[in-house]
C-alpha cells in the first residue's frame, strides 16, 4: 500500500495511532501475510511487529516498501503506543479480552474500521490482478475436476479433488470451506459437504473459491450429472436463475445502490413466481476476506462504484428438492459490471 493511502487511513481514523492484530488487516496495510503480529500506524508511518517466526521473512518482503519491521510481540507493540492516548482498533474484529486489556493500559479506544472499510471498498490495480488470478485458478481447478467426477463419489471426495486441483494451479488455499451438494442437499444454501454419494441424474451444486496472494475468488456452478429426463422443473428454474444472473451484469451500473442491484435479480425472480425461494442476498464484496463490502442486499445502502469487487449469485431453493445458484465474481469498471469468470459455462451443463 502506498504511503499516501496509509496516511489517508490514519488521518480519517481520528486516532493518535492505529493498533491492529487481525491477519487480513495486517496483510492489507503491509502486503505481508502472517498468522501473528501487530501493526502500528501513526503520523510517523507504519510498523509491523513480528516475532522470530516471521521477522526475517517480513524484513525481506517489506524492504523498500516504507513499512518498518520490528522484532517483538505484544509488549513491543504496546511500547510503540507510549505517550499516546486515543488508539484506533477494529471494533468488529477485536475480542472483549483484548479490548479490556488495552483499556487497562489507559488507552481511550475508538473504532477505526470505518476508515479501513472506506479504503478497502476500492481495489487498486495490484489487488485486482490478484483477484483476477484467484478467479482464473478457481475456474481452471473446476474444469480439471469435472472429467474426474464419477458416480458413487461422495460430496467430500469431490470437494477434496477440486481443492487439490486449485492447489496444483497455484492457489495458496481456499477462500472458504468448499460446498458440494448432491441432489436434494442443494436446497440448503450453505450445505455442509458430507458423505452423500453421487447418483446418475443428480443435480450438483458446487460453491468454491481459492486464494492467491491473500485475495479471494468466489464462484458457484450448478449442473446435472447425467440426464434421467426427470428434471423439467429443474431446467425451467435454472433458466430463470441464469437470466437473473445475467440481468445483473447487463443492468448494474456505477452509482446504483446495493439494494438496487439486488432488486434487478430479485424482481425478475419474483415475476416468475420464484421470489420467495431466493432466500439470501444477491452479493457481497470480495477481497482479502470472502465477505467484505459493498453489500448487494435488500438493505444494501452502499453505492456501487468503479474499483469495487463483489459477487453476483442469485439462487432458488426448494426445500428438500433442489437448489440452483449461479455465481461469478465481478468488478465495477468504466461504470459497468464486468465478470472475472471467463472460462466456465453458465448455461446448464450435463455431465
């Protein structure tokens, strides 16, 4: 991150210094991922406090970046706050124990997440390139998995195979726990992947994504494993979900609210008698976390603007029967919604 952006976040926080220990916020501010460590941001600059597990690697990675690296742990991080009174912390991601410990040190605590959220809403060229690569890897992994899916495999086996393929293509891990749902299991939007075995004629819903350079991708594809000629309702609903998905890409433009974006898909599905079966939001922001801002939901007040990255994932779920979701990761560019997903089909696939 540029020194200018760091100064802007610090200035807008209204605190004398920011104290952050959450992994995604450390990565955002420094560009270096670690499972532990502390970032102090004040008027003098940004310091990453790392213990010996990360100190050497952080020094190499952050040389010339403008981020200073100091060896130490919690006590050393507190030492950098000496003489300061008002400290900004990330309220939504701070434990009560840490809040009370900092309060006991005599600090006045304020929430710096509004300033961080404002910055994180907009992805720069580096962030966009990492998200693009994460999306490419996810699609490559999915395409490599499809030919190896066989009757009798469990949901867990298919999830494991897909995650392995994404790793082979360069993913550092998954964006979230991969969801594989066979048949009736697809009617639960966040089904817990299990041991249900695949049968000929089953609908298959796979919600997946991976990380590259710390940034996430998110994609869902629904297809049929063979056609037993018993899925006319499924095919009809699939066509409507696909239309809702594509209408968002066509009609969503910069300046609209997340609520208006959600309504594009929701109103169409409502017109087909399916509105009550669309039981979640249209989309969410994507970045270092799989769920960020903006929010595209019936209550979404964020204005969608150039540089924002988010999902487009309308779905229809008939309890105990079927579930259909089609999802791409999108970005707002030149006033229009543009998909990162350019390799996998959205039309109904029958394996």
